C-alpha cells in the first residue's frame, strides 16, 4: 500500500529536522520546512548546505540531485502557512513536552482534517502529546536516527488511539524515503533501539568505572564473541561523549552513584582534555 502522502512539512529545522527534510526531498517529495523566525531559517539553510556536502562526500551526487532537492525546499516562518496544504507533518522541535504540545495546538486547526501528524521525539511517549493534536487517531511517533541516510531506521510507534491504517501509511512513507521501517506493537520509552542500546552502554560504563577491564578489552570481548563490528566504547565515540556525560550527570543528580562515577570519569579523562569522541578526532580511541 502506498502512503498516498503528496506533500510533507517538517517543523523545526535543527539537527534532525534538517536531515529528515533532506531525506524526504531527496526522495522526490515536495517539502516545506518551518522554523520560528527568519534568523532560524538562515541557520537552517547553512545546515542544509552542510548536509549536501556531507552526503556528497559519503554517498556521491554526480547528477547534483541532492543539491536540487534542497534548492526545492520551501522555507516558511508562519506555522499556519507551513501546514495549510500538507498531507504529513513531521515535528522535530526541541525535546520539551510543553513546547511540543503548544506547537501541536497551534497547527491542530490550521492543517487539513486529513493531515497526519508524526513526532520525532526521542524520549516522550506520543500518548503524552496526542490530545493536543486534535486528531489522536492520525497522530503517532516516527523516530529517525542521526545520520539519516546511513543509519536509516525509522521506528513507527502509534498510541492505542492511532488508526491502524495511519500506521500502515507511515510505514509505507518510511520505505518511500529510503528508510527501513521498524514497527512497534505498543508504546515503549526509548523505542526498540534505545531500549537495547542504553542498558548495553550503561553495563559497559559500569565495567569500566569499577575497573573490571579497560575499554579496549571490553570492546574486543563484545566484537570477538558476538561478531558485532563495534564495541560499546567505539559506539560512545560515534555518539560523541557530551551526550553520555549529560545523561550520566542527570542520573547522578537523581541519586545513581555509578552513573556519577562515570560522569566524573568522562569529564576528567576526556571532556576536560577536548576529547569529545570521533567528531573531535579522539575519544576512547584516536581517529585520523
Ligand atoms: P535541535 O535543537 O537541533 O533543533 C530544534 C529546532 O527546532 C531548531 O531549529 C529550533 O529553532 C526549532 N524550534 C524551536 N522552537 C520551535 C517551535 N516552537 N516551533 C518550531 N521549531 C522550533 O534539536 P534536534 O536534535 O534536531 O531534536 C529535535 C527533535 O528530534 C527532538 O524531539 C529530539 O528528541 C529528536 N531527535 C533528535 C536526534 C538527534 O540525534 N539529535 C535523534 C532522534 C530524534
């Protein structure tokens, strides 16, 4: 079954919103991008240029199709105008429940009745947002990963109130834009990916801060014994060490002493030395 979406609007042109808009436009959909004001849209244009550069280096773009796709994106700072004539809204505004609810409240009556709304939220459950959308049967989560054209999972997670046909259309849309759809049968904080990854990374951090083994040994154990290409500390380097530091610090503030030990270790051994992971050339490992 095709999605039958003809036009797509992305709300919020930050790190993920820009990647989602790029991936969608690069698969032939007319895309409108909304951000709060002209200054934010100017920053967003720079972000799209960077994405085309990175995509061209990694994938190649001999015919210039990626550049043309971005040039065809419509940039709008009036939210009602952005959703007026669109079939699918993908929301990627900052991860804050009240902010997201207020954004949905402002588009609930501006978008056509039939428009489907999807949130890219990483940590909020869609059922916490659904009533603000004015259309809980046409609302669900569609969660992309950073580096969208390469790490191309799209987790599709409805609420108990989402119409099953809407779930099917969004699964079809994910395929139409080159993603591998991951269908969740019920709501789950962290979806499938982070439900697996976060405990795995925490277990590795625990082995490290209790001085059971060093990162190289822990990674080698995982790679050799399971055939996985990367061990947990290699994955930390890909994520970038600021995010695990922020998460560990928050857990420490909530009373988790092991997370506190990991946060201190990351700060002392890595962040304070400018070692931020792969992006900075060094984290647990050195990169050329
Ligand atoms: P970001 O801070 O890079 O971008 C947010 C964008 O939203 C900015 O351009 C900002 O100007 C805009 N914005 C702020 N207020 C707005 C409003 N009221 N209406 C519309 N736009 C507004 O954030 P991000 O990392 O792109 O994250 C966005 C969402 O995507 C979050 O829900 C996050 O959980 C999710 N997500 C992020 C990642 C990631 O790796 N960064 C991965 C998966 C999902």
